[in-house]
C-alpha cells in the first residue's frame, strides 16, 4: 500500500469518528431540551388573628358596650377572614373579670381588649401569666410589658354638650348622673359645666352618684331626683338610655351617651356624645400583625375622629349650633383646649392658672368640682 493510500485511510477514519461524535452530541442536546415537569403549587395557610373583647354591660342597642362592639365589628369588616373575634358581655368588675380574661387567654386569643376601668387590676394579673398575649385596657393608667392602655377624650364632647345645654335651660340648673367619682368622670362633669358657663356664667349644676356603670332603674331614679330639684337639662356618664328616657317622660331635655340615642327619646334628645372605637381597634390589630405593637398610652379625641357630638336637635338655636361647630373645628385643628386657665374649683381655689393648659398629667389628677357644680366630690370609688 502506498503512502498516499495510507494517508487516505487515516483521513477517512478520522472523519468517521468526528461525524459519530457529532451525532452523539446532537442526541444529547435534543434529550436535554425536553421540558421538566412543573412543581406542584404549595398552598400556604395563614391563620387569622384571634382577638377578644370583654364588656361590663350588655351589648344591647345603645351605650358604652354597644359602642365598643361596633368597634369590634368595624375591625372585623376591615380585616375580613384575617381576623377572628369573640366577646363576653355583662362581666362584673373584680374576680369575675379575672376569670373571664384568663379563659380568653387560654383559648388562644392573641390580643384581648378589656373595656372598663375596673378591669385594670384583673388584667394586670392575667397579663403576667401570659407574656405572649397582648392585653389592652380601656380608660386605665397601669401598663406592663404586654399590657397597654387606650382612652377617649369624652370631656371634649361634654364641653360642647354644655354649650347646647346652656341655650336650652329655663331654670339655669343642669343635672348630671355620675357613675363613679374617678378623674375620667370628674373631667366630664367639669367640662360640661365649663361649656355651659362659656354661654351663661349664672348656670349651676347638681350631681347624683349611682356608683355603677349600668343599672337602668338606678339611673332613672337619679335622673328623676335631679329633675325634682329643678334641673331641666341632664347629662350622664352611665351606659343605658334611662336618663334620656326619664327626661322624655318629664318633658325635660337630655343627651345620648357613648352612641346615638336619638331614637329612644326624640323629644328630649338634644344631641349624642359618641365615641367611634373602630379606628383604634384597627390600628391595634394591625400593629400586632406587623410586629410593631408596643406598650404605650393612647388618648384620642375629636382630632383623631374618635369623639364627636352628633344629631343636634333642630330645637337648638342656629347660633348655638354655629358655636358648637366653631369649638369642634378648634378641637380638630388643635387650636382649642377645654381645660385652659384660669379655672377655679367650687370652693374658689385656683386649680389652673390663667393661660395655662391642663395637660394629660393634670387631667389624670382631677379630683374636684369646678365653680358652679354643687356639693363635694365623694372620697373613694
């Protein structure tokens, strides 16, 4: 075989090898290009936040507990299926409250709202035993690492109610049905008087204490006593419609409290001092969800949309309504403060100097009646 023939055979073998390799490579590329099966979707189930409320009175269709329950329902509507709520109504303050709050914590609720002043100490005890649960107490002043407080500025409503009352009284005597002689209630009594005196300095006010938040017969009896003493416009810091309805039966005037009570006594009703808890409950639950919940004290009022005076009767003079609107605008803007000195108590002692504004610490310490309110503040609860 010649050298040329040998070279031809070697070249042919090399070409054959290259062609085979190319065929094998093409086969591998086609095999790799086949699409891999898509992974099955993984369903992630998000458990709803569990929140609970405890009420001192029955939910009913008006009043303090009714207003809080409207707030609970408002939070439910906002969060939808991401929130699961429960409530217990008509729970007395004291040992019963501790038992109920503890039971709600044991049920796995992540946040619990206790909506009465007397629930403070029971909630503190339970909070110490459930460090992973968030506890919220309405109208109190004590906190813990996992317990905070929230409140509304009712005294702003009662100041505006006082302006209305002053324009409607014929006897120059107002009446107030008080629950307990604590700063929260005393602020409301005093602001009612200050609002009235801003219109008519000659007005005076009588107070009858019932030492309960909800007891319609007691509230009615107290209202009747005030009317018998000459009061012709009444306000209350209690939770039922009894005071308003007693005024209706006697041909006098009164206000709704906590919620719109205009339907219960259409002739007597001058306006309703209301509170809308929904914005606060939405914020508290949102903070729990996003991990920003922290111990603090929150006090909202007209400015934040929590408090308001609504459904002013068409019996009230237009100039009075205009004055209420002016005060409300000042409260919203932060340019008007109810407790601005000089303020005297009913013994003539100065309790706030001229030009001074009563801050939160001052308001927390109110233990007196302002000038024009008759009688003495009872000691203790």
